[in-house]
């Protein structure tokens, strides 16, 4: 079975902290994505990666960075967390950028910044 | 640019009612189209997909047809159940990047 695993379901962090959200997929997919989900706004793409050490900005990259040192792992970093980054974060993966199929999603991490 | 617009919710229906959730898109090139579903407390699951014009995707009694002439991909089900209560997202996939672009989501509540 296809699996995308996010390291935490719930996180509470303080303003100004550096926060790491981890995502691992076991499908040998090339593409990995980070989205945030907010009511009324749907899912907005933060960053995506189509290969190890490659990354591209999505629609809302400000305040975030990413790391992909291994194919199966894609980390989202909040350099200095702020309250407006309180949200649900969803990681996804898909086969490749040249052979597009559906994306598979993790369970999500609900982050609260206080 | 590329975008997806869904009908606003919430949509409240009685069990066995007919469901339509409208979705229209703007895209360059030839995108794939998807419907995802998110049950309470869970991540998104693929419900159905269509990869080219006039394709019909179907799953679990839901169906949607890729209409290029009206740039639409409306979701339908003939008889909804309480267990269909969830948030439904329409999305388009860009073949040159692998990016998925989502609509804002439509909450469906089905009452017994």
C-alpha cells in the first residue's frame, strides 16, 4: 500500500521558534509537495521538489524553507514561527513531473503557534 | 494563470438526495482533473480522476466528466449517504510540472 507519513499529527510551538515538519514516502516517488490548508482557502502550495536537492517555490513560500536530502524525505522548515502560520500542513507525493498521475497525501500536521 | 473554482458550501442534503458540486477551471495546456475527498480528521484521498477531454471518472457511485468546451468537471452522485459527509476538493494537475492546483473545497453534510 502507498504510504506518505508525516511525523506529527499535532504540534504546538511558540512564536519565534524554528519548526521542522517531516514527511516520508515509501513509493520511490520523484515529486513531493507541501501544502497548507485553511478554511475557505483550500490547499495552497508552499514548496515542491521533483528530485533530491531540487526545490521550487509554490504560491506562498514566504516564511518557509524546505530540505530534500534523500528521495523519500521532504522537510518543511518554519525559520521563525509566527501566529499566522497556525494551520494544517499536508505533505504529498506523486510519481514524477514528466509522467503525471495523482498525488498521495499524508494525514496532515495541525500546527498551532502561540 | 491556472486556477480552480468550486461552488461554495456548505451543501446540506438529505440521505438519498442527488448531489452536484460544480467545478470549473482555467489552465494552459492539457491538464488532468481530479476530485479528492477529506473525511473528518484525515488527509486527502483521491476519489476519481480524468486525464483527457470527454473522459469520465467514477468511483463509489460518484462520477465526473472532463468537459473541455465548458472547462468544467462537476461531481455528481445519484443518491448520497450519511457516510459521504466530507470536504470535496476539485484539482487540476499540470503535466509539465506535476503540480496540483486545488479549489477551495466544498463541505457536504448529509442528514439522515
